[in-house]
C-alpha cells in the first residue's frame, strides 16, 4: 500500500463541530497506573493509537491482563508488587518516549532483568535523563551511549531520592514520581514547570502527594510506598492533536470550528496563549472540571490579521508539542516572531527545530536560527504554487500532520510521505481533515 499522500487544493469555508481523539499523555499514564492498582480499573475513551496499544502490550508482558468491554478497557492490577515477569523479558515501547520513560520508573522493583527497546526513532533519543535519577532509587541499570536498549534489574531495597528536574520534562518528572510510589520514605522532587497529569492522577487516586507551586518550579513530596485501588477514568480530547485543527481553521478562509471536550489543563494550553497573543481570539466554552483536569470546547475562527510574537520562553513547556504548527502561524503573521530556548524540540521523535527551519526555507519564509532561538519573518500574503515533497523526517507523526496543514492553507502541490506515522497518536487524522473538505489523493 502506498504510504504517500498528495494535496493540491486549499481548504476554506468549513463550519463544523468535531471530536478529537483522547489525550495520549493521560491514556498512557492511566494504563500504567491501572496495571499497578489493586483490583479492576475501567478506562473509558482510551486513545486507540499505536503508542497506547504498546502500553497495553507492555503491561500484558508484565503479567497484567486487560480486555476491551463495549466502550471501555478493563485492567486488573495486583498492586505495586504485582508484575509477574518471565526470564529474559523484552519490552518494546515502539515510538513512544512517554511509555519507555514512564515504565522505567515502575520497573525499579522488577524481580528479573528486563530489556527495554524501541523503534529506530526512539533508539536515537536520550535516556540518560531518566536512567540517572532512576538509578538513585537502587535498581541496576545498564545502557550503552545513554540510548535504548536499556536493561534494568530491580532492587528489594529501594531508597527515596531528592531530584531536581531542570529540563521542564514531564516524562522525567513522572518517571521519578512513578518510582517514588514504590519506594519507602519521602521522595522530594523540584521540577521545572511541565504538564502535571501524573500529579493530578495521583491526587485523584488518593496517593499521598504534596505539591507546593512556585513561579517556575513545583516542589513535590511523595511518601511511599502507596498502594491504591482500581479506578475509573474517562479520558478527554487531546489538545496536541487539536492543535492541527486549530491552526487549520485559523489560516483557512471563512471557517469556524468547535472542538468538543478537550483537556485545557493550564500546563497544556501554551498554544492557545501564544496564538491569542498573535490575535487569534480563540475561546473556551462549557468549561468543566474532571478529576482535577479542566475540560472545555474550543471555538476557533479564521483570522487574517495575525501578528508576530515575542514568545515568552516560560510558555515553552506548555506548548512543547505544538511549536511546529505555531511556526506555520508565524509564517503567515504580520511582522517578526521570536522564539527562544527551544533546544528540547530537537530531542523529540525527530530533530523538530532542524526540520522546521528546513521546511520554512523550502516554502520561502525568511528565518534566522541562532543556537536554540529562532526568528521568523512572517508574510501575510504567503500563497504557494510550486511543488513540495516532504520526506525523511524519521516518520515523525507531528511533521506529517503539520505538513498537511501547510498544504491545505498555503497552497501548492504537495507530496507528503510516511502517512503511517499518524498511527502513533492520531490514526483518524486524514478522515477528519477530509470531513472538513480536504481533497487527498
Ligand atoms: C509528554 C511530555 C513531553 C511531550 C511528549 C509527552 C508526557 O515530553 O513532548 O509528547 O506525556 O509526559 P518531555 O517530557 O520530554 O518534554
């Protein structure tokens, strides 16, 4: 089957309400936590994408059964010591950094050696950011060059740690918090602000967690070990997957879109804050709270007077997966946009800052990159007619989807390769853009 799509027509004048697939971060956290709960958990609206299926396969290999029942998944856990592993077990996290990094935290007490592997993209990503703090709890971890594969043999004598997380990485913070719930004593984490789904889940599970929030850092204390009971969770829509549709609507002509039931947790809505500073006028409707998370409908309309932004780097972590589409808006905005301290972007499924700058160059947008900072010279009259080919992006799902949005809003004839990449986070992406009128061959 061909793994390439062609787009050669812009999209405009759509008015619609859509549901976006569920939050990937919360889906993976729920599967992993349910696998360590005592008794049955029921997960509604679990994201059915490859990254989450890999999480389900992972817990199965660790001896935890799950089944799909009508509209939910049932997972039966046996508590914090409930993993039952075979000899020479290999866990394959596929493309998912979140799964690989978080599961390592839960393997600190594994009884046998486990080898963690991933696909070729994940195998190029840094694991020392996880293995360094996790080693301090006591397990034996062996890895080459700070990359996967990583081998871990757990310890019976875990000790609590003090850890300062400086990257603003929710994966690092969460991996340490996962290890902390298994460890007797008080683990203390000073973490640069990042998405806080793990902490909110812990609170809703009554895991004893204390958080003191300061301007740039959160100070977290967990007193372990803390067994918890099976739970129910209904997972809301994903803001990162929504971001492609938000930008599509903003840059298309005469269109309006309502994205239903999206998680608008403050630690995730950097994109909305950034786009609104660029004059996007995106609003939230029907706000409600659920297990500490904030959920709402997002209403977005087309805008032709967008302006450049000097983006505060304090928003970086809360928009970390959305910068690719934010750059598209900057390309079409009036004036210069400036983004700083974006080094973490090159640590994702592909080196995204590098790929994004090449992308801007190919579509004729002037930019300057100095170290981890980028200046984009916007062109409100941007309208493309040439031929564009997008390939060789390490099958990064977000590069594929961002390229589709550029093709649908800037014009030109596009060939975009590695369509299958969307299976990791958003398998129905192409159906949704077709539903809004996109013609895809
Ligand atoms: C995630 C955290 C972010 C994000 C990733 C999902 C999570 O990574 O880019 O897509 O679920 O915790 P970092 O923690 O490495 O910034």
